[in-house]
C-alpha cells in the first residue's frame, strides 16, 4: 500500500443502504483515510427492507412506508463512521428508484422500482457521475448481484453499462465483490460449534453468495478500519441486528473476519504488489494517474 492515495478516485455502486458497509466498509475507510476520493452511489433507499427494530416496525412498506427516509439517515451515519463525504442516491434529487423487493413479489412489479427501470436510462444517470468524478476504479456486484436480489442484479447491469457508455472517461479497473467459500466455511464451522445459526445454511454450498476461491483476485487488508466498519454496521440499525450473525462472527472469530474484503478483477490487469497467494493487495495497483 502507498502512504498516500491523493489524486486516486474510487466509485462504488450499490443497491441499498447497508450493502456498502457489509461488502466494502473497511476498504472505503482505508482509502478515504489515505487520501483517495471515495464516492458511493446507492441505487435505492431500501424501502422494502425488513425492519429488525420492533420500535420502528411502523416504518415498514406494509405499514407507514417510511423506511426509505429512515435509511437515508442510517446511511449518513454509516458514512460518517467510515469517513466518506461523497455519497449519493442514483438520480437524486430529480429522480429516485424505489427498492424492488424480491423477485416475483408484488413490489417487484411496481413501475417505479429499480428493477423495472430502463437500463440505458438509468445507466446514463450514472454516466454523468462517472464524467464528474472520473473514477480510476469502480466496485459493484457480479452478474447475479451476489445472491440474486433484483436490485443487486440491476446495479451490476447499470454500472457495467455506464462504463461502456462513458465516452469522456475510461475507468481503468472494475472489481466485483466476492466472498470465498473457504472463508465462509471456516466461519460456518466455528459458529455451529458455538451453537449459532449461520444464515440458515447447512453447508457453504447453500450460500448463493459463496464463490470458489479461484475467483478471488484481490484481497484488501482493512484490519485497522474494522471498528469503523462495525460502527457503520451499527448505524444501519433497521437492517443489521447487533445480536445477529454479523456481530456474532466478529465476537467469536475475531475482528479480522470483517477486516479482510475480497474482490474479483474483471476489467484491467492484475498488478503488484501480490500476496503469497498471488492476490493483489491494492485496488489501485497499476493505475495511471
């Protein structure tokens, strides 16, 4: 890693508030602290999310439908914990895309949800941000959105299409978030020894977001920023329970479980420095300013 990333720019495209922290919280905090410009684009406000705080159950989409506004506040608090000042909702303030809910549900059929948005129309909104920010590196999901959520898949499509359409700026490297099976298998084994459920899965093969280790090209060591990540996770109070599996993992496997963040490089060349497993250790390796 460099001592300073002044002049380097990173753009992340996520589906809902909290996705950025779970997937990339340590990475975001690390690069921001070292001087890089980190920009987060969140495509929806997560209106269809489950509310894990009983006192806030009235915010659910099936009740007062106020969860989106509340999650805006949660995201702002999470970004403060990570040291991120440039975060936006796709299309705001002129346009907004609603959370699509899960596939084949009633919310998924609404005309205003992100899943129903015209791909090129949504991508052109992101193109404007790319032209403004001029990111060297972009992070988003893989082609199945990690685990198949419509908004994650659409975020992937929009991000990849926007890179194609951006004729005034060339993104040098694109990464997709990745979680290797070996790490998840170790976590699952430990949690089961402690009598804790692991997302209801019997084996790592039951987890749709688990990827073969061969897909991991890059590992970012964000150990120094784990507390920032945990604080940001706590900020997403309606979505991440402090007595749920996320915090159980950190309590029982050590904080490093959240400090290591894994990626698959899909655009650009892998560059040194590499670790002993042949993985990149810096998202900006090989980037030309």
